[in-house]
C-alpha cells in the first residue's frame, strides 16, 4: 500500500512526487521513459543549451556538451527522488480498477494498491498520416525533435509544422548552416504566440525558408512531395523532422475502462486538476492544458495541495511560456488575438528595445488600458522578466493611470521592465 501512486516521471510527475514525499506521504512513481521526462531530455533545456553554443564550436562538441549536462541533471533528479524515499518503478503502469476504496495498478506483473493516483504520463510526438512515412521512420530518414539532438547534422532538412517547437528545431539546423525548409499549414509561424512576437521571430531568424500553406503529400526515398499555395513541389533532402506537434500519452493505461473522461485523447480535468473519479488527478501534457514545463509544475503543486486537504486552483492565465529558438523569449496571458476572441477590447503597446547585448521586442496587452492581461517578449532576458509580469497579472493590478498608445509603450515598458 502506498499513499500516492504517480504514473509518469516527467516535469509534473516528479514535482508532485517530491512535494508529496516532503509532506510525509509514501509515494510510488512508475516511469517507462527517461528520468526527468521530455522537458529535460528533448525539449526546452537541451535546445537552449545547443542553440546558445551553436557556432562557437564544432557540432559534435556542442552535442556532447549538451548530452553531458543533461545526464548530470538527470542523475541529480534521480538522487533527489531516492533521498526522499520515493519508490521508482521502471515500467508502464495500468489502472485495473477499484478494490474497496483503493485503486489497483499493475506494473511489470506486480499489483499495487493506492488510495490516490496522479496521471502524469505527458505527451508524445504526433506523427502525421503521410504515405511512406512509416518506412521513412524505420530507416531513419524521418526523425522526431528528440533524435535531432543527437543525430548527424544534415545538409538539407524539411521540418514539418509551424508551431514554436518546429521553429526551435528549424533554428537549430539553421544555426549550424543547414538548408532548412519549414512547412506552415497557414501563412504564420508559431501561431500559438502573439502575432507580433511570431513576426519578430520570423524576421530575426536567418537561414529558414518558410513554405506557407503547405502540406506534405508523400515521402519516397529522400524525396518529399508537397502541396503548396503556389502549386505542387518536390524537394530532395537528407532528413525530415516530424512530431513537433504533441499528442497526449493517455493510451494503454485503462483510463477509459474505469470511467476517466477522455476528450481528443487528453484526460479531462478541472481547475484543481481533478478527473471525474475521486482522488484521481492528472497534470502536465496528458491533459493538454498548458504544454509547458512550468504549467506542469504549477499543476503538480495544485494536485499535491488538494491531496493534502487544501482547496487550490491553477492560475492558468499567469503561467509563463518560455522558449528558445536562437532568440530567447517568453509569453504569458492573452495574445491580442485571443483577447478579441473572448470578447475583450485589448489596447496593446509594442516596442523594440535597444541598448543591450541584443535587440529585443516587447508587446503588452491590456484590457481597455485597465489591467495587464498579456505580455510577450523576445530577447534580453525576457525569460526572467516574464515572472514579474505574470505576478502583476495574477494580482489584477489596475494600470489605468497609464494611457493607451505611446504612453503605455514608453512608460509601462520602462517602468515595469526597469529599462
């Protein structure tokens, strides 16, 4: 018997296991992948390291250095769990049902009983249904963002998808002087970001060919066939990167069999990260609410707080999204587009920031000039500054003393960001 069983050892699962163990609960964590999960091994951290070192030394040395530092962090993560008494089991867990008030979980042929379960299995690369892609994956021609980190540098590469992760991959190749084609389903890149930030990134990242309104129709050998807004096109390349888009890893655990609600593959949760079953929670990418390590941390903290009898909710609107695609950046809250979509009348301020080690860009989104409801930054330490802006949003500070237009652009940017 264990007080809490955590399925998944990534950002959400590990954070929850550590907090619960520190609170005195006995914790079992079941993980079938690498210690630390995707955020440590295949997402923000390794790409940040690679992009910061790109061009300063040979490709092989950069990759080895990133792998070495990732291994150090992974080992530290395992030692932390061990020191707190978390029982880590390598394998794939499955919830078999209820026995009295306890859930039955099977892993490696062994049954565990537990009164509380946290589902934190994360996400996996979404592989589009393209003729020839299965063969191309098996022979190594098509790879995912994780394999990008440790594969031989290609001379010419096609990256599928226009989200921020795809842009990050494309930037890594471009920084190493590979010819890069980034396919976009529409005419914009990183559509999940504010349009101003996305445009700034597009203009400042060099060496990437953006193929708008494009769709890969087939892969045959080293030739990629595409349908574009301008007509059909065929490209020969060394590698294709698929899987920048993510899908929740919720299959094979028996979740639907015991009554957990699944929508579009994701576990449905409320603001307290509760599922439809008592004492079963879900946090991280598996519920597809934030798709970020910081979001996973916040959800894990709320899960443990509620398990301990508190009544806390996740402040989703104040969770920053931090990225690095050669130009580091951060975003929190509503974009101008999302604010309009929910019926607000946003007043925005944009400014380019000069005078630091690199040029930067900031865009603030306000609700009629009264409250800060979104902040979007690129360059010059935006990933540190964003936390102050997130706290300002979460506390609903009234900024009506500031005026729209250039006054917000000059006064708010300088006062809030201490420029």
